[in-house]
């Protein structure tokens, strides 16, 4: 559930990032209690260029840790971004603090070739 503090934190983070990064796409992350999803957005044309989510139904899905799920989604997103030749983005973590699954997600993206 979003409260006023979380909304203000997300808006503050986005406004600072938009001022600094004009020539890059935005990598927005959403985290729920069990899943994680991310998308790379072009703010100039308001289009989603690449997206990845852990909500995709997998018949061979085994029970995984949340950090492993974050690593998988980051790998998929990095591969799709490489297909579209996207290498530079800015990381919009929204109202989430940079630790835990968000940090693992960001570190995996850096290892796979995205720079932010």
C-alpha cells in the first residue's frame, strides 16, 4: 500500500533524475511482496521500449528465492535491451530503498552491460 511518504519519495527521486539525465532512457522498477518487474521508458515520447516481469507463467517453475527471481528478471531485461541497442539508462528506483532485491537487480544489470 502506498502512503504519502512513499509517493513523495518516488516523486522526489524521479524529479532529481530527470533534471540530471536528459539524454538517457529511464529504467523504472516495481517491486511487490513476491514479484518484481521493470521497464525501460523513453520519457520524451512516453513509450515503453523494453519490459520484463516475474509474473510470466512458467510451467517448470520451481520455488525460488526472491533474490533469484530478481536476478532472472534483470538478465531477461538486459538481453532485451541489448537487442534494441540500449546501453545507457538511469535507474529509477521509485520509492524503494537501494538494498535487498533492488540492489541485486541493479548489480545484475550492471554486470550484463547496462550503465547507470
